[in-house]
C-alpha cells in the first residue's frame, strides 16, 4: 500500500500561511481537533511548504505568537513511498503527521491515524499481542493537581497524556494534551522586566524564583485554567488486556478517537499502549 492510497490530498487540507499568528493555528486545533497544521508561503512561483505547527509547539512556547518562529521542520515523504516506510519514519522520529512534498510543493498529509486505520483494516500486519507492545513507564498525576501544573508536566515529560490517580492511587481518569488545548485561551497580558522576587510560598509553584517588576511589555500568552485536573479529565477510560492484538487496539483507538489505551491486568494498571507503539511494530 502506497502513501497516495491513504493520504489526505492537498485540496482537503487546512493550512495556515506565513505571515500569521498563534491564533490562526489555535482555532483549528480547538475546533477541528487537529494535532498540527501545515504552514505554507505564497511566492511568485506558487505555494511552497514551510513546516508544521503542532499543539506541542503551542504548549511548549506559550509566549511566542509568530508562526514563522513556532513552526518546526519535520520529516517528509512522497506519494510513491510505501506505508511500511512511513511507519518506520514515524516510529524513529515520533512525527504524528508526515507532509507529502514533491519539489517543495505540499501534495498532502499522511498521519499516524492513517497508519492505525491500515492496521485496523488488516492492510498491514496487526497480529502482535498488545501485551508485547505496551510500555511499562506510565505518566501519572494527582486528581487535585491544578491543570496548569499538569500541562507543564506533559510539556517537560514530552508525553501527550497523564493517567489521573485518586487519593488511593487508583486510576480515576485520563487527561490528554487535546483536553488541555480545548480549554486554552490566547489572552493579552503584560510581562514584567524588574528584579524583585515572587512569593516563595505559593501553592503548586512551578518555579522557585520569578522576576517581576514595575516595567512591563505587552505579551500574548496561552492561558490554562488554574483548577483541579479532575474537572477536565475523561473519567470513562477505555482499557485493553494484554491478550488483545494490535489490530484490536487500533480499532478501539479509531472507535473512541483516542491515541493511547491503558493496559490492565485484572483491576491493576499494567502499562500504556500508544498509537506510535502499534506503528513501531510494523
């Protein structure tokens, strides 16, 4: 199966153009639940592909507004490449969307979801038990932790989710970066340029020392609600057992529009199966 058989063609893609701002991307990420948006530039020779802006880029750079700085270079492929080649590229680089580019021109996008769909449909191998694919390191957080703190946890840990634990250490739900982007707002603010020290006793303070002062510069920031994560998590968590196959897990991900599924052994949390784990097994 070739990339051209499963990719989203250029005419069906949503793109943003240089020059542009964070607002242009945030609208698409929130309203259409994209994980990233291609960036293009109009030139005298026509439209040229420039890069991608992802939800991780917005979260990791809350003070930056310009698309030209926010966008990142990612691996690309071409329409004649085999699905297995793209699966290997995704597994090696962690790229969730691979632009299909010919001669500098954007032809389409192939996503990790396209590869997951190929696994679910039986177009590529999916017989491996998920118990062999699941990772045992699980990112967790506490149900009363402020959402702002959890957002930083995901950013620093470079993971797209956290399993939310209750007071007894049991799984109470799951929070993803998609959930956080859904409630994020771009707001106008002010940035201090002085040298005084912030209150060291603030609850859940992420940084011990912060510069503040009486001179300010206008900024545009992403604002995250400062409320307990339990109010934003998904409480009805889809789980999978180790004997189910990669094809089963792929179908569950598609049916529930999720990117990871907790692996359980009886009533115990035993691991996490992410979509990239299924792709890496091809």
